[in-house]
């Protein structure tokens, strides 16, 4: 049994960033065109940086993809462009694996790569369901999914084949 999924950022994040860019660009254009005096170079650089930050964030959101594969060897994931090299978690390092609903904003402070200490690390592109892993060393990792039913089915098959000990639902 193999589960594969590639997720992009939610469309609403991209629209929100486009709106922020439009508002900032309009304001920068207004300030530069209506000023009676020549603006100092430092102010112009500052306004350019203010505009470039959301453009950079937009680029990251458009290119971001969370790629997950779950098979008999373990869990494999990467979150391009934040994590370019695939990370692997072998099943022998996993104490618990289950699909659960979560609150991205409430539990982790949003989407993306999030580390909340007690709750562990979350890799989530969109949505509010994910694979919760509790490792034998106590670390917790949550990997978001848009296919919770398929993921549960693969976990059940892995339990039946005795590849993993148990997969519970919460």
C-alpha cells in the first residue's frame, strides 16, 4: 500500500497576498506622485522593500508544494521551497500514527512549516486534517492532507500487513 499526495497553498492565501500587494503599491505610487518635495533616497528604498516583502511571500506561496509519500518503509515528505531534500521517518521510529482534525490557526498559528514546541512541528499547505505522528523519542509531527480517507485506508492496510503496530483515529 502506498499513499502519495502533492498539495499547493490555498487559493485564498494567494488572493490575500495579491490584495496586500495592490494596496501597498497604490499607496507607494500615491506618495511618490503627490509629494511636492523630492523624497529622500532612504524613503524610496524603504518603500521598495515594503513592496518586495509581500511579492516574495507571493512567490513562495505560488511555488510551495507539500509532497507526501507513505509506504511500507515509512513516511517521506518535503515542502518545497522551504525543505528541498526529502525527509524520511521509518516506521520503527514511530510510536503512533493516526489521521486527525486540527485547527491550523488555533494550534499552530497558521499554515506552512510551524513549530509549536509542545504540539510539535506541523507541515500544512491547506485544510484542517493531517497525519499525526508521535515518534518513539517523544517528538510530534503533523503532516497535512487533503485526502484523509485514502490516508486512513493505507494506514489500515499497513496495520493488517503488520508493517506498523497500530493506526488509531482521533
